């Protein structure tokens, strides 16, 4: 499962562009920029599954993003079974 971000998002949102340190980001020249391709993730199909109430409650108690966590657990299971 994902760990909680340590980034102070409220502070970051208040920062002006000129306050942000970009020195560790490599420059992109126009030739590189022309070659870049935006790749959007494939949309996930909408499905309906029945879960035991205790299972659903446990995931919901973990907080926002419980459906993503359920997907991550299932993905891990599929990966483990595929080897």
C-alpha cells in the first residue's frame, strides 16, 4: 500500500512560482520537447462486485482511496499467482 506523502501540500500551494527551486530538474531543450508523447493510462472498467461487509468496512476505515487500495491488493494477488 502507498505511504502517506510527507509533502506539505498546503504550504506548496501557497508558494509563488519564483519561490520554487527548480535547480535539481534537468533542462529540456526544444528538440526533446518535440519528441515527448503524453501517455494517458487506459480507463479502468466500471465493475460491481459483492464483498463481505467486514472486508469493505476495513478498507473504508483506511480512509480516502479505499477502492484504489482494493485494486492494489487484487493486483498484488494476481502478480503473485502469475509467477
